[in-house]
C-alpha cells in the first residue's frame, strides 16, 4: 500500500488531446504575466475610456469596480456567457486549465466509450497511410466480441459500401459516421461472413502487453486515466515474474498524462525498496507532500522507458522518477515539459472546472516544468518525407467534370487528394473514376453530413476535402527506430 506523511487526495493531471495537439505554451512568460495582472488594473483601452466617462457622466454613482461588476453581470445574463468567461479565467495564464460544460469528470476521463469494440490495422503504403483494413484486436465483452469478430478478419463491406482495399482512415471515418447499427461483410480464411453489429459500451485498457525475445516484455501505456490500469499492470507483472522475464520496456510515447495516484501505483510496483519517495507535490503555499513506496515492487534486470515530445505530465514524472529510483534508461527525444497539474472539480451545476494548482517534483527533487526530460539515449524517428507533389486543379468550376464513367484530369485531381488523406491507395491515383473513388467520396460526404453521391460534389465538398489534405501528415515513420534502439540496449549493443 502506498504511504504518505499527510492525507493524500486524488490530483488529476491531464492534457486534453485537442489542447495538447493544437497549442504551444510560453512557460517562461507566466511569471511576468501574473505580475502584470497584479499591478495593472486596466481592462482594455476601449472599456477603460468608457469606464472613465461613465464615472464622470452617469446618473448612477458607481465606483470603477462596481461598474465593472455590473457590466459583467449584465453581459453574463444577457448572453449566457458564464462558461465562456469561466474558461477565459481558467486559461488566462496557461492552456491546461479549462471550463467544461454539461459533462462529468468520469465522462471526460473514463476508460469506456460507445462503439463496436475492435482495433483496426492495415498494410502501410509508401505514402505512410494504412490500407486493406483488418481487425488487429477484439476487446473482451465488447459488442464485436459477442458478435463473433476475430483477429485477422478483413473488412469487405460496411452498410453496403465496398471498402475492400481502401484506407483505414476511410473505414474509421465511415464507422464513426454511423449512429448505431452497421452491417459488415468480412473475409475470414477465404470465407465471406455477414455480421450485423450495434454499438455498445466498450471498456478499453490503456495498457498493451507484448512479449519480445530474450526474456523482454514491452508494455505500452497510452494514458494514466484508465481506472483499471493498476490492476492490468499488476496482472502483467505477475505474469512476467512467473515466466521469469528479466527486462522491461515501457512505451510512454504520446502519453499526455493522467491521474497521479494511478501513476504512483504503477511506480510502486517497480520499486523494491521501502519508504522511497515516488514523487512530490508542491502546493501554491510552498508546502510539499510526498508519496512513498511500499517496498513490494517487482525487480527487473533492465528497464527502458520510451519517450517523445508528446510524453507529458504524469508520464514525465513516471519516467523521471523511475530513472532516479531504479536506474531505468530513458530512450527517445526530450519530453514536453508539463510539470504542473490541475485539480478537476465538479461544480454544483454539474460542470467541471480544471484549475492549475500544483507543481510536480520527481523522486530526487527535480522539477521538469518548462524544461522537459532529456533522454539518456537520444533517438529521433527516421521519418520519410511524403512530400506533396503538385496536384491537378480541382475547384467549383471544373468539378462538373467528375461524373460516373469519367476519365479526365479533374478526376485525377480528386484521386490525388483522396490518396493524400489515406482514403484510396496510391496505385488508384489515376484519371479514371473507379468504384473506390465513388466509395471514398461517399464516405467523406457522410463524415461532413453532406449530400451523398458523385453528382453531389460541389464547392462545399471540395473545401472539406482540401482542409483534410492540408491537415494530412507530410512525413511518416516506416520503422520504429526508438524501439529498435531500446532492444539494442537490452541486448547490450551500445
């Protein structure tokens, strides 16, 4: 059991995926900004001037502070702006706080979702996208499991749309656009099988377990928000101990954080000494609270932790403290550098407020905020630049040339873009309008809730398609150089 010298409460330290992927944050400017707000009572030039005129000419005698309060109160009521203003307050100094309306903490960070219950995979092409979609994994007790789906099943049709050979991006988007029931046609050992499936509640573990050669196991932790993570991790540890595994690789790449209590539970299972500080929390008043090990952890000969620049928050403290306590080697690239955490609190109206309220300190007393964690072995992914060759022109004028049976440069322009977003394979980029082209167009139209059909292609569809092309990655990683380097380390190949 974890120990603490004070009462420990659950502190959730998370980065929402949208914030994490779309915002950067100038940490160094925070102190200056806080100081400016404390000293500067101005609002903005327009309102400052108005407030002065109001105080001078208004029939109603109000102080500046009272006038501001009256203005805000009236604005909030008239425009129902409370959530917007609340979010503005919580994010004024950093992007990690926030105000979340009509939700709960469980809904935000639960390990359940509504879906079918399988993970898809495919064959990687030279443009970095996956094609020929198959089922990689079926979750236990999920709708897919109950319906009889199996690993290796190949998708042929979904709701009458032929998806054979198409990109996993198209198949995934199609499934997301379906509200509930889907009729599947799959191939299993040269047999076509029809399965009808309705979405249901799926519980997903954030832990993936693989065994590598030479008594080495690979554990991938996608996040620290899964309430069943500690149990799954402990089960994996028992198996590794029973099978006498000697080495452990823990993949935290892309792990943006989670609940610090869950993080401590996993750390504790890897620490064999008692009363070792796992990490500490520094409050705004300067007080420090530490969590200590139970001394009942599992021992390994070598531990390697894989990280990248999207490894953040709780996953950073896990990697850093594990290195300090056990000598684990960190491999990859410098981490994100989010060493501050949020308390997520349910308000009386049911909304959730995330308030940045503490700093996270490693076992040895190191703060990684703003700096990130430098790996012991730096390995940058060996990316291939897909590049985007000049596409043929596609616009609201020439789109009339796209029709059934067409064979022209406008169709080529359409196919080029569909391949760029991973919908059709590069081999199908041609001047002919094929069945794959028609199916890909139909799927994209369903995603954006547009009229369906080749004849319905218009400027709105083209705009949506071009936006997807702009968002498509320009590079991809054909081989996992970071994992390969970790295996070399385990095998003593320096």
